[in-house]
């Protein structure tokens, strides 16, 4: 990638994944100037909590223990996320990189455009919607927002009104980290078991649900890498 440092760190425990993202953010804060696009996965599956959430309120600890799922805390905000059958991405950059606008909404939008291109390369007709319109849709359809995937952020990527990627961002004085889950498949019953109030199948979709086929992970990674490359030209 010409404008990116591309990393694929594979499947790792949640503690490794979160520490790696935090280290990338610290390096950017110290002066690393090439933005990073990282792909990774979770083994074992995990529930990650937003940095301000209380563990006892946000996750069913016993249900996670019974299934062998990790519980970790993200450096970003937002609500609980079940990481299982997904491709997780992270983007880390200096805030003074001219490719990114100097504010949170603008950065969300630039990254959303790369993600959107990736979905379209896979053959999924997704669109970017504003935070306000996404919230209005949730209110209109009476969907509650206990988990990250039913909670709106700045620029959502949806397919027929259903969220397919969930993201969160942390911004420091001179660098930012945005990471998020690209759902390959979605088990709303499992989410409901480990996240109190989770499992909103009417508001969430996935790559396999939209394409009605099993999609190789390598194909998904290639599509999103290409999507970011195209968006940076």
C-alpha cells in the first residue's frame, strides 16, 4: 500500500489485540507518520467493553466463562461488542496527516468511505448514513441500543437500514485510533446470551447474510485493503 502501513496480525486473544492497538496509537503519538491499517481476529472469541462501561452492567460474566470467551476493555468508547465471526480493522494515524480531516466526524467519514468501497467490491450494496438519520431509524423501528451494533455513531455503514460494521474512535492530542468490527456472520441469540439486552437481529446484518454464501476470509481482507487503497487516491 502506498499511503498505508498494512498489518495483518491474525487471530489472537483479546488482551493482545487491544494492547497492540494501544501500542500503535502510542507510536503515532510519539511521531510515527505513516498511517496504519491493521486487520485482526479473536481467538478465543471475546466481549470488548467501552472504556467507560461497568463490567457488571455491560456483560454476562458467567455466560462468557461457560463459553470460554474473553472479556477485555477497549481504549475507545462505545458499548459492548461480541467479537466472534468477524474481521476487525483498526486505523491509526497522526491527526496532522492531510489525508484525514482535523475532527472526529470528518475522520469517521473518510474511514467509512474505505469500508464502503470494500463492501461494494464484495458485491454488497451498502450506504453511509448520518448519525442523526440512523438514530431516527432506530426510534422509528423501536430498536433499543444496549450493544454497540444497535447504537449509532457518526457515519454508519448500513445495508437496507441494517448495520454491518460497528466502529469506535479514541483521539489524543496528536494521534487517533479507530477500530471496528466487520461482521462476517451474526448470531443474535449468542450476543443476547453474553451481552444483557443484546441480540437485535432486526437492526444488524452480516456479509454472509447479504451474499448468502460462505466468503473466504482472504477474499474479505483483500476487498477491504483494496477499498482503502482506492479511497486514498
